[in-house]
C-alpha cells in the first residue's frame, strides 16, 4: 500500500486518483467541523464552493431540515446558521439535519479530488478511526491537506503524519511512503507531544488566534474524540 | 524578509517571482554538479531541457571550450563528456570551459523560475555561502527544490531547511517563515546530525544507491566545500 501526501492543494490527474483512496484534511477547521457535526448526528453535509451556491442550494431543500454553515475570512457568513467553529455544531442543533457548508479551503478540496475511488474526511478528532478505515480498504492512499489559500499548511501535514504513524504501526512492512509521506511523518513526530504547538507555528493557526478563535485550536487538537469517518460521494458527505 | 519554500516543482506566477530571489536546489545531483564545476573553474554552465537542444547548442560554440554533461535515468547520455556525478567535474577537465547541462529535474527548475529577480544555485556544498548571499541581497526569498520527477523531494527540502537555519541564526527577527519554510526547517533538524540519512529515506537517494551511485550521495552531502554561489541569468549560470 503506497501512501502519498499532496503538499500543495491541487488535485492530481483523474487517472492517478481513480484507483486511490483520498483523505481530505483541513484541521483548521472544515474537516474538524464535518467530523464533529456528523458525530453529533447530522444527516449529511454538502460542501459547496461559493456563498451564492450555498443559498441557492438551500432553497431546494425543506427549510426545517436544512442549515447553512461556513466562513469567509474565518468569520460567520451573514444569513448563515453557523460559522466554522466545530463547537457550534452541537447535537441539539444538527441531529437529523442537512448542512450546506462553504469554507475557504476545505470545501474546495473535496471537489479537487472528486474523481478518487473513495474520499474520506479526516481530522485529529477521528484520526485513529480514519487510519483503521484506510487499512481495511487496503488501497493506495493519498492524504490531501486542504492548504491555506493555495499554500502548504503545516497543521494539515502534521495531521496527515499522524494518520501515517497509525498506518506504519498497524500495517508494518506493507506500507510504502513517498518522500512527502515520510516528511509528513517526521513533522508529526516533531509535534506529537503538543499538537497545539503546530497551530502556533502555522500561518492559519496564528491568524485564528489573532481573530480571537484560540478556543477552536484547542477543540480541533483533540485526538480520537469519535470513531466516525465520513465519506464524500457524489457531492455529499455522509456517515460511512 | 519572507522566506518561502516551493514544495512541488512548479514555477509560481511571474508577478510573485519578479520581486523575489530564488535559490534552486537539486542536491541529487544537478545543483551539486553546477556548484562543484563552477568552484573548479568552469567558465559558465548552460542548463537546457532536452538532449537534442544540448547537442544543437554545443555546435554553436567552439568545440575546444565546450563540454556536454547530464543524465537520463541517472545514467550518462551517449556522446556526452560527463554524466551527472559531481566527482567527474574535476578542475583539469572543466577549468575555463563552457558546460551544457541537461538533467531530469534540476535543469528544468531554472526555466520554471526564470522570471525571478535573482536566481542562485544552492546545494549542501555551498549552503553557508548561499545563506550569506541571500541575507546580503535582503530580498524576499523562495527556496525552490527541483523535486523528483514532479514530486516533492525530501533531500532538497532538507537542504532548503539548512539554508533557513543559517538565515534564522544570522538574520534573527527579520526572518519570517511561511508554513513550508517552517516545515523545511524542522525536516533539516531531523537530519542535521546525519544528512546522508535523508538520502537513504528519499526515493531518489534510494534509486541512486540501487544504481551503484552511493559514492555520489557521500559527495553531495559535504557541507561548505566552497564559497561559490553561482547565479543564473539570461539562460546562463556563472560565478557571482
């Protein structure tokens, strides 16, 4: 099983993706939101690129079961039900609901890898379960950090490295790492005693602290809060 | 001074490059060859993309001062004077000569960043001098690992991280790292006690060992063998 990490958030060619499983990772904060909301009972999440698209799509569903979430510039979008803090997505609000989500980096990532064989949603909150699911599938794997406005994001690479750490310990000699996968694994080892430290080094983490959202960093750094591994298929994210 | 690292070998847009200095790094082995050959007295080096272009260009110069070097599949090209091992480029053979070079990754990299304000050639062999030259210039900096057939290459990122380590120690608070620059710096710290270990982890390093070229790895891992920092300008690499 080959494990690769895409260090810049650009979708590889379809012929590369078609035989692979992909794990989309946007620790701060889209995939943390998605994993958290699904673990709290959300029925499905539809990631869309633009705010207009989110409003348009919401009108096509029953209002009582449909909620809007996401951010621009890390802030809640006017007219939306939720921002992009996983803490907002509590069971009382999301259970049984459809969520339409638009964020700067994370929701784009799903569309960039949409031709992959299988697409999972990863974060620190479900990192162990994500690795187990990848081993069960046994397919070559691409970890896809969503990046920071087109650039490499440290915290997503560290999370990818933690998935790889699980794979190596559970998959042994069957796991072959590309150079980027080896690098992500080394970066994880650098921060494994204190994952939040990676957020304090990263550009996006520092920006969220600057905007008064430091509590989200603490929340998103929680490891194995849930065993849910959401799946993105035909435009919709659902529990596996 | 902002320091960035381009983790995938794709040239950023011209408007990004036009105000920046770029250091091209292809430790295994193109930039190690270039730095070594210039330090041994080569007059100039012209990096070209294809083997045909190398032969064509050679015919336009006097035969007695022009040599052909490079590789395909890590092997010397038939009809060329040199392969891609820095050890071949000794003073007796290269002093005062023009060298036309074509390699799989490194020579492409120069053309990918050709719109940058200033383009330097970096490797472990001249890492300290490269960092000093960057600080003297004082421009925002992009370290450009040449990669491994379009993929991230660990050894180039580690070398970039060593340049950054010098910049931080000599430039202090004036040095601002992007996430990829921070990651490269962490990767350097992982291997600083034993740089060759990075070659043993990397795909390209393992391939060279497999092809019997392990001596080149030892050669390319030498630190600060020279103070030469070659410059690429208008298609030609020369001593600064």
